[in-house]
C-alpha cells in the first residue's frame, strides 16, 4: 500500500504491506536479550525523530545481531486505509522493511516512485533514480513475517490482547464472586430476624429497647434477690447436723438472721467452723449459742 | 496522553478496580451484617431472658400453688390472709419435720418472700410467712 495508489474495492479480508511513507525504521545492535526489554526502550530511540503531537506505536523484532525498531502512527494508517476503502477489510498490517530480504528487484509504486532496497533498508525512491528499468510491478511472494500489526490490538501497552483478556476475565470473576458473597451475607440472619419478629408479635411491650431494659432490670433484681434468700436458707439447712437446733430464723429482703442452740461447746465450735467456711462468715459463738446475721 | 494507546491497561485497570470495589463492598456488607446480627442476637437473648424471667416470677398458676399451703396444718394452728397479690400466713405448733417440709415448699414457690420468720416455742415451732407475686 502506498500513498499514491487508487482506492480498492474488496470483499474479503486481506493482509497489507505498508511502504516507508507510513513508518520510521531504526536498526540498532543493543545489549538486550528479550523482546519485551527492546520494546520498552523503543520510544527513547526515536526521541526527536518523530512528530510530538502524534501517538506512535512500535513494532520490534530481531534481525541477526541487530534489533529492528519500526515506529508507526496508527491513527495516520487508519485514516489512510479508510481513504483507500480498506479499513474494514484489513487483516494484519506488515511493513515493507520486514520484507527486506525478499525484495531483490525494485517495485514500481505508481508512475513516479518505486520501492527499493538501499543499503539494507527498504526505501521509496523516485523512479528516475533507478539505474535499470523496473522489471517488477507486483510484490514478490514471500513468507509472512511472524510479527505484524492487528488493527484494534495495537498500542504502546505492556499488555497484549491475550493478557488483557486473561486478567480482565480473572478480575471480573473475582468481582462476581465477591458480589455474590456480599449478597449471600445480606440474605443471612433470616432465622434470627424471623424469631425476633415472632417474639415481637407475641410480646409487643418488648419491642421498645427502653421498655425492654426497664422490664429486664425489674425481673433481674427480683430473680437475684429471691435466689439469694433461697440459697442462704438452703445453705444453712445443709450445714445443720445432729446436736444443732435452730431456735430462730428470720429472712427478709435485706438480711438473714438465725440463732442456733448446740448440744455442747464442741458441737458449737464445729458448727461455727462450718458456718465460717461457707455462706456465713460473720457468725459468732456465745457459749453454746450461735448467732448468724448476714446481709443479702 | 492518548487513552486508546493504553486501552488494554485501561480495560484491565477497570476490571481490577471493579474487583477491588466488589471486595470493599463485600467487606462493608459483611461488617454491616455482623454488627446487625450481633445486635439481633443480643436483642433476642434479652427478650428470651425477659420471657423466661416473666414466666418464672409472674406465674399465672402461682395462686393455685400457694393455696396448697393453706391445707398445711389444722385450721386452729393456721392463720391465713390473702389480699390481692399478697399473702400473710402464720403457722403455730409445728413439729421440726413439718417445718422442714413447709419451708421446702415455700422455697420452691416462685414468689417474692418479704419475710420468713421461724421461732421455737417449747418443742414446737411457729412460722410466719409474708410474700407477694
């Protein structure tokens, strides 16, 4: 494809080869081993050579010991292809430089120019510069180079289309997974909600937190006090053994009082020891009488 | 900067941000739900505790159970006064065995004991019991 060619009318997808009118080439022997390293330094090699207001992409490949860097403006190429009616039918784009070993003879480009290899590089030269008559007017059949440019996938991106697809799918799946998990979380706790609703219907007074708090406080106090009273009486009755007689017992909300008569001082001392080691540390002995008074 | 030149990175970045957003959303929802569930569990526990306590200390059949105490002893040794939700009962001439039985019965009733007084009179016992419910 060259600038002067007339528009084409195609009905199938084709690969095209662009003349140097649409790219800039640099060949350098650089101490880099891998393609991605070469791609990374490509923009710096063309510093000052390219128009600053355009976005350039780079095709890089190795040719013997040297690296070949081709800078091209995709926007310009797309405009050109659209003008020639080829934009929709373009498969892969190659550059004439990639066919440098194929071009044995110059190729005629229109009436005034020709594509020729000069000092190992493919260039466009005026027809009258050629020393011999152009014998070829069509492109020679050569093997297709490995690297080419596909419209829509070209960019200075460090990510290829495959990588983009892989990572995008992966991230999307994770996003989906997280979203689904969030929904699952939201739907959880229905059992508690239902039970709560059930209890609220059954006990409407307990719906308000303040009222609930006050009712709970009331019953908790009653429960605590009553259990204390019962525990104190039960403890005392458990400690009483043969020879100990309860002569007085009074249990109120505030305290428990008791008086016990013992058969002998020995029994009284034993009983006192039992009392002091359990629920009644303030019990005291008076002869054979034991007085108990504890606050509840 | 031409965005088209970095469209692959932009697409990946978009999906990465989508994933991060979804992750944050999940974290937020999980925290929200956890807090809500904790609150609900606390509320449920409180309501259930109140219901249990009410069931215990506001037993509707308590009067029936209390009336069984009325049959204890004989009419001459018993003074029984039931007014509203308050009971004042006095038992005299009780043997030690009867006292034990009566106190056990009283302690097993879910009433608020205001006063329980036991006094030995000779060989017998006198018991005064005031409670409400």
